[in-house]
């Protein structure tokens, strides 16, 4: 997969999030605050996918690919852990906001 496609999908997720947040604001006349974890989740998940994609490109010796596959694997796993943490944190923030 090309790197541009990964970040295009992350951009699509952010457009959907912006649409949903704007729709919520128009429907309730209030804004959701404290949803930092949910907003950071697509970014960190995109970084994880980017790391695994770069690792695959290095292992398959594609043109222009460089880096240490072990380091890319560790970075990808760290990004997965961070994305899960952001998702849990954001869901907790959202639940306290909606109660």
C-alpha cells in the first residue's frame, strides 16, 4: 500500500469526525469537550499502520524503502499500544461527558 493512501484514510476519518461533531453541536447547541483521546486515536493508529507498511516494504526490498525492520516493528507495536490507550482514554472522557 502506498503511504499516501494510509494518510488519505486517516484524513477521511477526521472529516467524518468533524462532520459528526458539527452535527452534534447543531442538534444540541453544546460542544463535546474533553475528547482528546478520540481525536488522537486516528493519528496514532495511522502511525502504526505506516510503521508496519514501511517494515513490509523493507522486508520485500521495494524501491526507496529503508530502515531497520526490527525497529519499525517495535515502533509499530508501541503505536498500537498508544492507540488503544487513546481509545480507552477517549471513551472514558466521552462517557463522563454524556452522563
